[in-house]
């Protein structure tokens, strides 16, 4: 005796519906989980950036005191935004400065300031929320990154080394 395909498909469809229903009901829970993973990844990226800068500048720590690091060549390297802090490598080998950009300021604003000061850009890639690039004007090289957080507040990180 053979079983009709329709008769076999009904239990299968019911099982599939029962398996998928909790997933559909839990969409907001899945969104919360994804959001948590993204926030954790951003935090780890910020920590990794701090570690990479510290390694690149010979152990310099990054402060959050709102001051430029000692010896930073402010007259030669224009910054956009409000200084949040920074760090200096040993023997003025390099500096890192983090700034918070005002509304309407972006990577393009910071890029334009560097280029207006005579820096030549290379390896630039940017969109509306973020960007990175390398800028050179002897004797300085500037690696600039800009990223906006989930609230839309953008932070610029300038890593300045002497060529």
C-alpha cells in the first residue's frame, strides 16, 4: 500500500512550522544578540587600536585628559575636533591624538585640513561615517582614521610619525 505525497507532506510542514515559529517570535531577541556582538567587537577594536598604537610608539600609553601629548607638532599637523587625549613615543618618535568631531565634521573635513596644510594623501578610503588615509609632508607621516559610534558621534585618531 502506498502513501500519498500529500499525506506525508502534512506532518513535515507541521514540523517545519513548529521549528521556525520560535525563531520568528524571537526576532527582537536575535537583534539584541547581534547588537551585543557588534558592540563587543567595537570595544575590542578600540582596545586593539590602543595596543597597536602603544606598540608602534614604543610603549606610549594613550591618555584621555583632553590635552595634546608632550612635543606634538601642533603647528605642523592640523587637527579637527576637540582633543580627547593622546600619547607620545619616546624621544619624540611619534604621537597619537584622538579628537571628537563636531556635528557636520567628518573624515573629509580632517582630510581637507591636512591637505590645506600641504600634506599629500594616499591610500584614502572613506564613506559618510568613517574613513582612513595616509598623509605625508616631510618630516611627518600621518595615519588618520575616523569612525562614528552608534550615536553618530565621530572620533578621529591621528597617528603621527617622523619619516
